[in-house]
C-alpha cells in the first residue's frame, strides 16, 4: 500500500521498520521538527526522522497541519492510508479524510481507558492488571474513533514504563501490519461510553516521592515514572532518581532505610529500591549504587 507514516519518538520506530519490512511504499514520513538538545543545544532530529533518513525516505516536519498549503501537500501524496503513532500534532479533518482508507492510529491502551498523552505511565501508576494496543480509525475527537483491532497484555508485577513501552511498541508494529493486511475486511467497533479515562501528560511535580504514602502507591509511582521523568527523593542532601522497585515485607517508619539493601519504610509497608541514578551519573543497580554512595540502615530519606 501507499502509506504516509506519522510518528516522532522511539516508540514509533519499530512500527516504521515493520511497514518497510512488509514491503509497503512509504511515500512520506511526517514527524516533529528537530529541536535543541544536549549540552551544545544543537538541533537534533527526532528518532523517527533519523531512522527515516537512514532508510532513504522523504521526511517532512511541518510545525502545523492547519494551513491549506500543508493540507494540499499531504493530499497530493495520494496515500491509501496514513499510519499514525505518537506523532504529536492534531490532524485536521482534511488530513483525516485525504487517504482512501483514512488515518489509522496505534494507541498504547485498551480504549476507551487511558485516552490521551501518557497511557503507559498512567496504566502502571493506577495499578492496572493489563493494558494493550488498539488500532483505531482516527476521527476529530481525542482517541475517540472506532477500534479495528486490539490486543491485551498483562502488566508485570515489577515492570517499568520503559519496559512496557518497548513491549507495546513491538505489539503495535505487529498489529498494524495485520490490520493493513485485512484493511477491507475489518469491522470498526465504536468505543463504549462507559469506562472512559484520560491519561494526562506527566507533570514533573508528580515525581517527588512522599514516603508517607502506602508502599503499593510508591512502588507504582517509581515504576510508572521510569525512566522519564524519574521518581526522586533526597539521599544525604542529593537528589536521586529511583528507577525500579518492588514491594518488600519489612516494616518501619516512613522514609527510613530498613536494611543494607535499600528497603525503605512507607506509610504502609515498604519498598525495595532496585535501580537508582545520581545527578550527572548513569543509572545503576542498587548494589553498584551503594558501593559508590553507601546508605546505611537507619538513614532517613
């Protein structure tokens, strides 16, 4: 098929690779523009931009699709379908209507639960037992379109957003290929009115750990915000990100380190911190971290 691909971050790259591997003709790749990054603040292309150029594909990165000129340029591609995954721009109705089969979105939740910007983070932070991928026919509303295909997957007890992100990306890549193979035969299923929730964008203010909360909530916060933006607390006056954890059986005062393995008391129960990152350093497992920065039992976080 003649496909316009629209995506921006790492999550979208396996989908682009899968479409190319299947033999589809990618007539153009749309992504967000390069933006300043790194110490030198030089413009850096997005992961999709870099991958598309490596594949020899045409890349477009308009700042908006609202103008008649951009909409005409999109329609002139003559695409049969657009595949959209974490693109980052609202698609106006003329863009949605331009491809013969419309625009298909790969969404990382079991719609209508977790419509919006951060469905993977929110599913873990809410303690959901499962999540999944939906292939959705796009319409003007926010993730409101009918679903063509869906696949559920359990969320691991100790799984982080980063780990789940990578799994869902692979599932999405496989599922969109299946959807395109059946494009004329799939029956769109309207989303039910019941069970709608919204996955608001993660605010950095959510990242500081309040050890007076129950251990189950803190564990979900740590795993749900890993690797970005990273839940954090202060240890000996230094801000440290907590990137992996699990529930523990020890009991003790909230914020108190209870043993030599970074088990920390909470308002109810305790958590063991498994992976950490100091400012200016790379992520480390707890044993490596403790060799460089000892945190003895009894330390108050």
